[in-house]
C-alpha cells in the first residue's frame, strides 16, 4: 500500500532554501507548494488543504507572526516556524501565537525533514477519549479538541492539547519533562526545556483560575508535571 502524500506549504523568501527543502521533501513523498511572501502564502493556504506549514519568521508583506494569527483563527494545521535568529523572544512569541515547533537558520535539510515528519506523526496521533471528561470547572473532549470552562470555550493550541492529554493519560501520576517533550512535542533533544515551560505557562493562563497558584497542572520540582484529576 502506497503511503499517502503529505501536502506541505512552504512560505520563505529565500528561493535557495526553498529549492533545497523541496528537493529533500520530494524524496519523502511530500508535495510542497512554495510561496515567497506572506500574501501569496495565505492565498495558497485558502485554496488547498495542507497537512503542515513551514513558515519563515521574517517575510516581505505579511509577517510570519501575523500569518500564524490568521491561520489559527481557522485551522489547527501544524506550523514549523523558521527563524534566522535564535533569539528566545522570537521563539516564545511564535509558540505563544500557536506555532508547533521551530528551527533556526542555518539548518541542515535532513533536520528540517525530520522535524516535518515528527509533526506529521503527531498530527495523526493516537485514539483519543470520545467522551467528555470533567475536572473541577472544566469539561474536556479530547476527540473534538474542545474545552469548556465555566460555560465558555477555551482555545488551546494543538501542542497544548497534546500535553494535556499526556498528563491526563497518567491519571495524576508525575510525568517527567523528558517524557512530555518526547511524547507530546516530539522532541528527542531535551535541551528544549523552554519550549515545554512556555506551553505549560500558556495552558495555566487559559485553564487555571489563578495561574500564579495552579491547582490543575502542578509542577513536581526536579521531576516534571502532573495533573490534578477527579
């Protein structure tokens, strides 16, 4: 049985990078559409259903952060952010807006393809609980990726949902940072602690009544995190 082709949208203003990524992606059964600026990228995005977006941070016209904002209003497509700077503030902003992963220039094409494949695997995911789960004032449906808090819907990013699901799967037991990063975020390089911390912080802002005194997602110092289950 032939593996289904993955449709990728690449938005980057450097044709040389695009040419390399497209060449390597084609060998992995990926079909890449390319846009050199934000306007063309959004035009393509609205015309076709994509499995993943590779998005440059600095673009002529509509910037990468603005594209993330627009895309997240209508889609949970995985977004791999590309930045020419390793500035932590750029990374944090991108993840806050809803990017799923990031890679800094210069990068090797094999690393890029590995990250794309990791995000695609995570998108497929495992079977999720179909019924609503009630924890305190939250009603959670993992299958629909829907959370209701005090009668109002709360929007989590795809990564945040994966982290929440992983924590819930352990039934209140402690989940190590390494396990969360590997299973929920797809990382095997555990130096990406700041990424996990940013997601946890954002989740607390959205889900906790008092984010500074969390009662749902608890930190176990030196080990990891756990969820307060019923």
